[in-house]
C-alpha cells in the first residue's frame, strides 16, 4: 500500500499537476484540460511514459468519460447523483466509487476490496489530498478518476456560489410593483 499526495487547491486546474510520495519526491505528472468533447487528461510517470488517460466523450448534465491504460480503452464512467454522496460505477473495470464532493473523501472498490481511498490532510502547512492505493498497478487510472472528481467538485462549488449570489441578489433587489 502506498500513499501519494497532491495540492488540494487547483488539483487539476494547473497546466501540470505533480503527485508526490511521503518524502515529496515526484511520482506522477498529470496534464491536460477539460470542458469539451475529446478533451484529455493524461498521467505520466517521472520518466515521461504515458500510463493512463481519461477522455471526455460526451457533454451535458451527465458527461461520459473513457479511461485508457497504455493506449487501450479499459473502462468508462458517467456521473450519477446520490442523496448526499456521489456514486459512480466504472464500467469495464467493475469499480464502484462512493464519496463526497465537498470534502473530497472517496473510496473506490473492486467487489468488497478497496482500490483507492482519498481524503484531505495538512502537509507542509497546506491542504493536501492524500491518496492511498492498495495496488501500484491501479494508481494511474485511479488518479484519472480523482481528476474527474476534482473537476466536478470545483464546478459544483462554482454553481452553488453563483446560485447563492443570485438568491442574495433577488432577495435584496427592490420590488417595482
């Protein structure tokens, strides 16, 4: 089992995101962009070898993403809403994910066995995402899934903030009856 870390603020908003081990050694690089069909986020090791990618294959309220490992499609996922948690099923890999966008706490399961756990911790005085992986072979694909979750978390906060601001404005605006 290995623990890896990434800065919580702007996890996937920067051009290149670094994923580090406990000793602050870079293990992976994540690069790419989101928002349009065919946009891609890629995970590379420190040698520059492409390990995994996640490609956006559709838009809309429930966008679809395809996962690739070593240039082969291995699965796909789509967003579904739960009551107070997020639930995803990664088809092809038979992974089930459950967690919460607000606190970025997630667990990915393959059957009854966990594959990845995430949470926010303080490291070097900063909010940091801690990733725990059961198997090294799953790390790159799990990081792709985590990038999608971070993207959704960022967009959900923006939508909630805009909605809250709209409600404040409509309640304070004078009536012209």
